[in-house]
């Protein structure tokens, strides 16, 4: 009895500490993603031919086209929430900032801080010092 409890606790501890391999956008296949992360919680349609969005725990999403993972979307956590974190992390990258949405009503514009070399875009609201989402894609 004690031995089975010990194995159960060991499994829970190791499962909770599992680090996922980074996704190689533009090369990782859907089969590879599922093998690494398990089955998605749900699948959503996207307006891309042969495309869909695979949704995982924590609202982490992966866009696929055919059998290839093309983009990853996640909500920032910890230090990733601060825009200054990203400006420091991307300081050696040739970044660009683009306005991606116009304000409607009481909303504010959204901007994208983009670093193609690292395949990262950071989305934030005008006047805010906090990232709202992170987009990852194939590095250029």
C-alpha cells in the first residue's frame, strides 16, 4: 500500500514539473505537438485554408496550417507581463512597432512590438506598460 502511494506521489511530482520542448514554428508537426503536449482541450476554426487553432491549458493556442504548427499565442506570465521586460529582452533585435487596431468607443489602440529575428511579437495597449499577449512564429 505504501509503495503504491509512493509511486503515485512520485508520478504527480514529476508530471507537474515537466518542461515542454520549445516549438519550432514552421517545422514542428501537429503530431509532434500532440506527442509533446498531449491532446488539445479543443480545436477552433481559423480563416486560413487548411488551418485550425489547437487550444491547450492556460489558454495557450497553436495555429496550424495543414500538418505544420505556424504560430503560438499565450498570455504573458510573471516578468513577461511588463513591456520593459520585452524591450530589454529584444534590445539587440531590429524591432518594429505597428498599430494593429483602432480605438472603438472607450477602447484604446493596440500595438505590436515585433522581432522577426526571434519570431516574437508582443501585443500591448496604447499608454500601457503591460503586454496583453505574446505571439510566436517562425524566426526570420
